[in-house]
């Protein structure tokens, strides 16, 4: 049912305008990503800080990096020992468990973030996907508006590499083709790739969806206001991944077009 979707850069015949033919929710309400119009955002004094558990140290691992033909995806959920959980920040109890992180990017000439602030897109966007621990499976979580919580981090390009991404970026050469996966040389603290002092960092919150088919409206989105830097050469490593096994066609512009708000409210963390 969801096997045939793609981005326009891969093949316009299965691009975002066709997603709702494969997954009807893609044409439904509460879709992501969106532009965040800072003048329309309301501060919500009840939104507290995040409480991150396990994000400050490198968990046991190993972590597996995968090229799934749509993105580079790092599996960070390695069971009980390295359990990574967050709560607080206006999220419903009890907690959300980190499952994976992945990226959206453009081309050397164009930005590739999914969200934007006042129309400003960033070079890349990282999503850290979390599942509500009250649900037993991804399938169950996808049926509830609070099933997932995704942390979105806007990545802005700078000349120097960001050393906190170097283990991950080094792994990309081992997953150049579709369907390849490889263990990372080491794990790293999740906090090291989030904005500094992420528990207290300002953020925007809105109810939305997966940005890929089936587009289920099951995501409480957090978009951090502060970007994280990434090196120009590191961005190129993502843009060099291939979208198929053998054809040398690079995977680029793997972001969904922005979706209408349709009456939703975006709120901002206090102060
Ligand atoms: O594109 C991802 C997809 O790879 C998968 O991780 C899904 C969650 O199961 O989430 C979407 S996204 O909305 O985080 N882009
Ligand atoms: Zn994503």
C-alpha cells in the first residue's frame, strides 16, 4: 500500500501530489510539515522544560545506520539498557521513547528542511522520532494523535565540520546504496546533536503528522527555535547517498512540501 511513494526528485509519478492515492491520510487534516509564522504563534506559559533521560551520555549500542531509499536513518533504540526517554514540555504522560533519528536535505544549491521559521528554510532538518510509552507498538501509536513526538532540529551550514556529527557522517559511506545498513563505529550522546541545553531551549509545538506516507496525524511536533550547525562537507555526504542500489542517482530534496495549517494553533515555550 505504501510501497511505491517517492519524492519528485526521484520520480514525479509517485511524488507528494500522488501520496494520497496510496495513503488517504496524506490528503487529510493536520498534515506536516508547516511554515511557522512567528507573528501568529502564541506563548503557552504552561509548557515546561523537557526532561531528558539518558541523552547526556553515549548509550551502550551498537546503533545501526540505514539507507532506506528516502533518508539516512539511525536506529537508537537498543533495548532496556540504553533506554532513552523524554517527558515534560507539555507532552502527555507517562513518557516518550527515542526510536530513531533521520534527516531531510536539499541539493548543494537549495535548502532541504521541511519546517521553516517565517519562511526561512534551513539547509537540513533532523527528526528524532519518539513513541508514547503507553502504546505497545508503532501501529497502535499511529492510531492516536499523541502516539509519537518528533523533535525537529534545523541544521544550518557552516564551513567547519560539527564534530558531534562525525561518527554518523563517517557511517554514511557504508550505506551509500538503497537497503544497505551498517553499525556505527560508536554511539554518541543524543544531547550532543540537539541545540545546547536542549531541556531549556525555546521551541514551537503543534499537532501534525508523519511527513511521509501513510501521513498519520499522530505526531506532537517540537521544532526547536535554535538551529544546530553542520559542516558544508558533511551536508555533501548526505547529498551523495544513492536512491537505488546500483544506479548512481543521488538522493536529494527528500522533503515534503509544506501543508496548510487549517485552523491549527502553533504555541511557543515560555520566555
Ligand atoms: O519520514 C519519517 C519516516 O521515516 C518514519 O520515521 C516516520 C515515523 O515512523 O516518520 C517520518 S517523519 O514524519 O519523522 N519525517
Ligand atoms: Zn522526518
